C-alpha cells in the first residue's frame, strides 16, 4: 500500500465521493496512519491540520463515511475514496456536500439549500 | 474570489471531475495565478510542484480540460472543477482517469485498460 506522503510533509489529499450518486462530498487530508485507519476500520479517517490529530469523520455527528472503494492516482500522491455517507449531510455547515458554493461571474454563490441544522447536530460548535 | 491558499504554502488541491459522467479524473494543485488562469482561459491550469511553474493541462498532448463549473468547499481551501475532458484520456500514463488503481486486499491493482498509447502522444516522455 505504498503511497507518496512526501510531497505535503506527510499528508496527501483524499477526495471523498458518494458511491451511489458520484457527487464529490469533501476533500480531506490523510497521513499514513489516517489512511491505515481508514482501511482497517472501513470508515474515512483524516488528519486534521488545524487540530494536529486524527479524526474519524462523523465521530461527533454520527455522519460517518463508510468506505466502498479506494483508488489512487498515477503518482500515488492522492486517493479517491468512494463512500456511503451516513446521515443527511457531510458538511459541518449543514449541507449535503462541502462544495455548495459555485463560482458565478467572479463571485461564490450558494447553489443549494441546507439539508440539516448544524446547531442541532454539533450543538453550535463549528 | 477569495480562496484560502495559506494552508499549503500558496497552493490548494483542485479536484477534476468529468461533467457528464461524474468520474473523478485527477487531482492537481493550483496557486492563485493558476486559479485565475483557469477562470480566465476556461481551461484547467495547475501549478506543477515538480517543475515549479504553471501548466495548462493538455498544452503538449492537446488533452485539455474545458471548464464547465467551479465550486469551492466550506473552508474555501479546495476547489472542484467539473470539466469536459478533450481527448481520449487525462492520465499521462494512457488511462482515462489518473485513478486507475484500486485497493484490493492491501494491494493496488490496475482496474481498467489504457485508452490511448502515451508514447504516441507524449513521445515517450513521462
């Protein structure tokens, strides 16, 4: 399972895609340990750059990402994880996907509605 | 068009997705200039970390990526670019997508056939 973590100081980008719909849900970063945890647990696990620790997505919200397939690219310096997303949304801001803002004439505009109330899930914490 | 390039020393990951099929084709990195060129030209343009310069994907192969839609995520530190991929394949190794290796019992295995001969397109150069 040799991946190239050297280009980003021990990390690589992990693209999370909905297995059923093909929608890209989020991009996170994994270090070697996070990648191994993802494979072993069957749930996407990342390395938080802001908190400097591993986090299994959904550990507080319950909105976990059940791994269906993992692929890597030609340079083995990124991974694509196709998942079944548990719960109403992946984004901690209340949206189905983190990619809810579209570029429109030079401005980022919200292009969809929230699918859940983040305050009810996260208790007001970001 | 404020994006957060600060977390990766001036870069952010750009996920390239086929607009028609939803397939994730590659992950590249953009700096602010590459992002602006992408928007202005309508063709995905990256910053090469190995060559330390901008490159428009397809400038040598002709396999350019025509931008259909750009979205950004909640933290505005990554972008998702949905494209029409011109030519038979995006990967310089001859595959339709760079993500042609699937994790299977702890081993990366090629999960699809080449769609073109990279030697004929790139003249044997990687």
